[in-house]
DNA sequence: GTCTATAGAGAGATAGAC
DNA sequence: GTCTATCTCTCTATAGAC
C-alpha cells in the first residue's frame, strides 16, 4: 500500500488484499491494475501471468520467519511461570493472526484447495505446522526444565493451538467480535494448564 | 448427481461440486450447464441468477438437522462410559465431516467471506455453533448424571470440538491422509478425558 | 517501464421459437 | 422446460509506440 515501493511490491500488496476479498478467480488483473493506478499491460512487465502473482504471493508469506514475533523476549522471560507464559503466548498468537496482513493471507489459504496438480503449493496445513513446530519446541523446553508434566509434545501442541487457531478463523471469516477472544484465551489456558501442571 | 432427480436439484448438486472446487467466482453458469448437460439458458428457468443458486445451496445445507447422524443410538447407549463415548462421538463427527458432500460444503464456507453486505449469509461460525450446541447438550447431560466433573459446558465444547474440526479442515484443504485421524482421535480423547474425569 | 490498442475467449443474462 | 441465437460486458494476454 506504500506508494514509494517499487511496482512489483505494490502489485503483491494489492493482490493480497484483492485475492483475500474475492478469491483468486474473483480478483482480476484489471482490478489489480486499477488498484495500483496503472494499465493492465504494465502488470505483465513484472509477472508473466496472474498465476505467477499468486505463486509469488504465497512464496513471500510462506518463507517468512515469524518465530521472533511470537517468541518475544518478554515471553521467554516468564517461561518458569507456565500459566502466565501460556496466557502471553496465546495473546501473541492471536495478535499475530489478527493483524490485517495475516488475516488476508489466512483467507487466501482457506479459499485455496491443494487439490489436483501435485503439492506445489503451500497449504493451511503447512502454515499450521509452522506454528506447531514452534510450540513443540516450547513444550520440549518446559518438560526438560520440569515446568510441566512429561507428555507427548505433538499432542500438547495440537491441544494448545487448535482452539486458538480455530477462534482466529472464526474471527477472520465471520462476524465474531474481537473482545470474545480475551475470555476465550482465559478459559482455554485454564483448561489446558489444569491438564499439564505437575 | 442422480440423473433421475429434477433439474433444480441436479443444478444444486453440480453447483455444490463446482463452487467447492473453483469457488463462487471460478465456477461459471456455463460450467454448471455443461455438468447437467443442458444449455445455460435452461438454468434461468430454475434460478433467476448465479447468486440465487449459491444462496439456495447455503440455505439447503444450513437448514438440515444433522443431530441424529451424530447422536446415534449406539452412541447414546454408552453415555455412562464417557471415555468410550468420547471416542465414538469423535469418530461420528469426523466421519460426518469427511463425507464427500460435507467436505464440499465446508470448502464453500471456508472460501466465503461474511464481510460486507450484512449478515445475510450463513458462515463457518454458524456452522460450528450448530455442532457446539449439540455438544453442549451432551455435556450438560453428562454433568447432571455426574459422569464427568462439573465444568462450563461452553468451554468443554470448545475444547472438545476444536482439535477435531481443525483436523477435518486440514484434511479437506490439504493432503493429510485419513489414517492420521485415528491416532489424533485417540490422543485427543485421552487428553480431554484426563481433564474432565471425576 | 508504461502506455494505447486490440485480439480472442469467456462471462452472466435475455428474447423468442418450439 | 429446453432450445438457438445473441447482447453486452469482462477476462487474460500480447504487439508495438514512446
């Protein structure tokens, strides 16, 4: 959305918005050209096809490293207080998923089938796995420091992340208000903590 | 897909498939006409627009009563054995969500924004609420019969349903194999049961 | 790198015959 | 209720001037 960016970046920015609003098929090259205030033909100077815009958009987002945005210093400092830690971790995750840009990317992943033509695309499953990997790392640390019970970190990750991410999806696709999230986090962490505390 | 059905039903059947594969924008009236082996103009004898086909499709699915398909007699018979009950309940849910027709409907809901133009449409949030309502009813019964701990049924439903439904989404949109579900159910119910048993 | 102009296909929808 | 024929608009993409 930044006018000073180069045209290629600008195209990717508006495509993210348009693809997330109207899906890949519903957003046209014409819409994209209008949004960057250029002609359709100019688009083809930067991308060889609409498909390529989509591919590069997915690539750009799937190759980020969001770890430091979730695993903040503030969070790491309280790892010895697991209940507080889980609250803050949940807040960091929800905050990340609720950001304008991330909501748009998640919408695109949800509207996209991995069906057909091999596994060339990044799917919502890959996306979730990135977060599960992060949380498995956390749980491994917590177990080795005996802050929580010894349990399967894959199961822990799934149980911890699923209610949070599903709530994020509902918020992104639906009309659910953001204030609901606060009590959801509180209830979820309370339930989870009761199951994992020593 | 049944040739003996009337044309209107036939249109709704193929539209479910096409909308789920290519989204609302990507599936054309022409595609639909081809799929029912009629001309485009014939479609307009049954629906006034493409938009109306979509609306009636959502309406048809959102006004079903799937309760008896989940809450089977076999399931109700073992309500006094909660752990077994939760396993079978999970299997019933996953089986329902994995059926051909349901996968297509869920895909359509996931590709659809509730954004803009009021709340006229049924969203994934409404869909999930239908299942949560069912499971809240179950937990209320279990608590009143003292089969499980006294806890907030809204929290219990969320914690019980979320990992299962999110796994269903991953299966529907991704490449995850169906066999993974069995161990997921086992792990999830074990985790859940440990938190709710008296 | 952006423009004008245009090709060629496909979109949603309607009129009117049968 | 289905057909043929057609309207009008939009789509992706390319050629060639500046």
